[in-house]
């Protein structure tokens, strides 16, 4: 059984890279823009599904709750569940 949140968006262009989180997927499209989809309501803490806009990316990786991508000029942007610092 596939839930609606798990379906690939119909507007997805060919992709260069893909990353899978626990309840989400993100892909770097051939336009170097990122699109993410999934169900952010599954998280017990606030979760940002949308990546930073206005930047072009070359690669992406994900953990259970976060995604990080490398920009074309080699900076790293991360988003997802707020990071928790250890004491």
C-alpha cells in the first residue's frame, strides 16, 4: 500500500541525486534545484520539509530527520527537525 505522501510528485524533472529520510524524500533535479516530498506531520517536533530556495545544489544526503545539500559553490545547507545540541 502506498500512501499519497510517498508518491513521486508528478512535476519532478529528471534527477541528479536523491536522499531518503524517515518520512520524506528529496531530490536534486537536473536544474540543480531541490524538491522534497513526504509527510512532515509524522514528526513529534517541528519539521521543515522545504529546502532553502534561490540556491542551486549538486548533491544531497539525509538522516532520519534532516537533509543537507551541497551548493554549486560548495556551501552546505541543512534543514529538517531542529538540531539538538548535546551537553
